[in-house]
């Protein structure tokens, strides 16, 4: 009998060890690394027995499929009393509980939360960082609180060494829900088939050192002891091991298993053949944003519109001359999209998520392209809240407050916008009904004032105009051929940008594809 065998149990038996009022930390990124068998079993238990109740959930990256999987399993009134998360939109049930005031709820930066797990494990008072200053997470604003039911105090301002810092406070972790590929005879956890490493070790260490328990889901058991350097979580930290059914251990929520996510990058890495662009505006914006990506740059590309920058890099043969990274840990390769976001095809390396954010927070990124839902006259950006919808910041705050060159990508208007190109000119076929450049954003996710303090270069790239952040706010610096500034740009903004020396956007961006 192996030492591991005494820890083997079913998912239902594992979650039966969770009691009322405990704090549960859950690892994962969208679907990669999420312990689906364990969260599904916890939901079954609550719906059947009405227990456990009053849990606190803490997690870094968003985990879900916008429907029923991932943290959607835990979106039940009574099961949760409090949630502390980095991203919310993938689990809309959680978001509804928060916005309806059914639970206390906080939105903190993803990188801060996964680093906080390490601080909790080490017995430190919490995570002290400048990430979040000037945003709605700053206690000088809302302290990351999502409703009036949520008490302040989980994050405070400190003055250290003549600078202002944010102190995100440690809290005890009672239950760790983590996932790995395999458990060896000692119960050591391996992640050979996973698309990422995430924060499995810090979560496990935090729970163990707080006197809690570690529940681990695996895909299989192996009968040979692992090479020590390959072990991601030592078996001594693991209290229960569940072998999941295949349908509850998909590599991501988009694919059961894609070997490309675990295959080293070839030196002649190229993007697979892709279909046509989804709209001329995406091609134009990606092309202009790509112009700012220098050879040798280490870059991060956000989900959605910014993903096109990677496609342009591949189409122009530049993938080998830049390094694309993801906050989940991959270095190099081609970032995956949709419900596989967080994985990368043919990565050069995959490091753990807290270490990736250490690199980001220390200003290791030369370039980042991120989305933007609202931009205001000061240059602040909102990616979180739109009316009654709440998405959350995810890794946006860490990335946007640290990248040396920052490009926000998005159309000038939304809600039905349609454009085309003809004879090297941009044509607005149908104007969007929603203005994205507003007088004041609903929530500040990116602080322009903080950006100026640290000396970032910031551009806002749309399909018809390019703006830059300057001391006075937003300055219009480029317009597309065929576009009239007053009619087509300023006329669809709620404020007037600074207009001095405006030049045309690069003409070949508007050549017919």
C-alpha cells in the first residue's frame, strides 16, 4: 500500500469535510486548472443537505464558462456569505449575488490575490503593494467593495519610505481546492498535462499552515515516484486525493486535451491558418496597436480585441522576435482564446502565476495591449462595470499599472458599429449607439494620474482615431483617412480631447483585405 492510498476518496467524501463558515480558496484560470469535480460535489452537497453554509470564497482568476461550470457551482445564496475575487463575469451567478447584496463581495486585482496566498502561507500580515492605487480598489475610493453590505477594511493605505502603499490583509484559509494531472505513490502532485501551474502550491501551503485541509483533484494515479524537480505540491501537504471522471477534468473549458498547450515552441513558430477577420475594425485596431510592439519586447495581450496583435505578429513573421506572455504563467507561444484563454500553444516556458505577477508588477513588461469599455476625459479606463453588469478587473490592474508601453484597444463607439474600407479610406457604414469616450467612467480600473506618476507611454487606439495620454488628459494625435475630426470623432465623444497636431493613421491599415 502506498502512502497516497490512505488519502484517496470520492469528491463527495472530500467536500463532506468542509464545515459552516470556513474560508475556501479555489485555484484555476477560466477552466484550466479548475477542480471541477470538487466544486460540482460541493454544489451537490449544498443542494441536497443545505450544508455547508456561510462560506467565504477567495480566488484569483475568473473560473467558469458563463453558464454552469467552474465557480458557477458555488453561486448559491446561503452557501456563500462572502466572496473575494479577481474576475466575476465567467460566473454570472456570483456576480448577481454580489450586485443584489446577497453576499459581501470584493473585487481585488488577480495578481494581488494569488500573491496574497503566499503571504498567508508565510504568516505575513498580507500583501503590501502599490497595485490598485487610484482605482476603485483603493480605500480612498471604494476599497474594492461591490455593494453596501460589504464592510470596509480588507485593504488599507499605508505610508512606507515616503510612499503610499496598499495593504491587502491576510485572512485564514481553511480549505484548499486545487487540481493537478497526477498523484505519485507519495501523494506528490504533478501537472504534466495541465495548461498552467497557477497558484496550487501557495494555496496548499496557506491552507496547511492555517491548520486547514487540502483537497486535490487529479486525472490519474501513477505508481512510480516522481522526479523531485517535477513535483508541484508535496504529498505531505495534501489531505485528500480525488480521481476525477474525464468530463470533470477537461484541460480547458473549450477542449478536453490539446497537446499544443504542453508542447515546446519550435524555433519557426507560426500561427495556424485562420479564417477572415471578424470585422475590419478588429484588423485595423490590431494593426495599429502592433505598430507599437518593438522587436525583443516581452508583451501581454488581453482577451478580446487585443488578441489580434498576436495574429498580426504571426502574419508578419515576428513571433520569433517578440515574447508573448499571459498572466496565468506561459512565456512565449501563441495565446489561446475564448474558454481556453490562459493557455498558450507551444509555450517556451510555464511559470507559476504569482511569479508571473511578480515579474509584471516589477515593470518587466515592455508592452501590453488591453481592452477598454469606457475612457474618460482624464484618460481613466473602466473595464469592470457597465450599468447592471459587473465583470471585474482580473489581471488588468497589475498589467495596466506596470507595462512600460500601454495600448488600449477598442472601437470609438459600440452597439451596432459597422465599418468597411474602400480605396484606402475608412467608411462608417453604421454608427454605434453607445459612446465609449465618456465624461467620467463609472469605475476607475486604470488611473491616468497614477500612470503619469510612473512615466508610462499610453495610447488609446480605435478604428478611426488614436489618442495619447498627456498632462492635460487625452490628446487626439491620429485620424483615419476619410474621417472628419468634428463629425466622426469629436461628435461621438462626451468631451473634447486636446487637438493640436493631428496626422493621418498609416494608410495601408485601410487597404482592402
